C-alpha cells in the first residue's frame, strides 16, 4: 500500500497569492485531498478563501475539504468537511451530509476518541493537532496513534507530518493511508511544487521498501 498526500493550506492565507502556488503544487504530483484550514474568524473570510481554492483543487481531481463549517462547504461546493468539534458534531455532520459529502474526524487526542469517531462512521481519522505549530518531526503521539490505528482498524487514517521532508517518511512507515503536509510544503526552500515532487518520491520509496507498511 502506498500512502497519499493530504495537503493543508497555510495558517495565514491570502487567496490571490496562494492560488498560483496551489496550482503549481497540485500540478507537480499526486495529492489526494486539500484541507482548507486557515486561521480566520469571520465566516466570510473562510468562504472567500474557499471560493478561490476549491475549484483549483477539483480541477486537479483533488478532494476539497473545509474545516468545520458545513454552510461554507455547501456554498462553495466543496467535497467534504473536516470536523474537530467532537463526537456529537461529527455524528450530526455524518447524518446530514453523508453519503454525498466526505466527513472526516480530527482533534483526536486519545485512542477512545479515535474509536468513537470510527464507530460513528467518519470517512477518515486524522491524527495530529492543527492548532499547534508543527515541529520538524511529527509528534511522537501522532506516530504512535497512527501505527496503532493502521494495524487494527479499517477506516483510513491521516497523520500530520512535521516541517521536514524526513517527517513524511516517518508518517508513511506507520502504514497510514495519508500523510498530511502543511509547513513542509509551503515553507520548502524550492517552493511548493518541488515539495510535492519530493514528498511523492519519498512515498514511492517507502512503498517499495516497506510493502507491508
């Protein structure tokens, strides 16, 4: 099994500036999903950003997901929503939006929370905290939870990598279905397109070296 990339927008987003960078990144190699998760407060800001980015993702056959706001998700015709507000909110989203839309579960800090999300029917389980700045390497707990989940459970899991490209390999070696990348792409010294190419090369290598991962 080969893991795929789950790209997350930068924390600070200027849609006009990010759009060409996103276009270049998605044209550079395989990306499964784009999570639109900027640090914004007014709904209008998130909607304006999503209105710009969702069509770019979908043009490249990349699933566009919106963080936490089903109204914005619907207005911009995104492919799904990423829920971080707990099991009740997750169940509500699944009941309302499935099967038409993807509903993913994040902000899972313990095994029992992940199992509850899986039992509720989440389309994917996300390990790693979006509200924290990434370190160079993935958090140890993220790796441990991802390895446990990948070995035991069927629903796909996503692991949040760190700022370094080496962290992509560490996540992929757990057997996770997806590796989430944020700073590692947007802060890459050679630009986001080079980052996507490098990350995919790492995923190819891991799949070849660890076919049972």
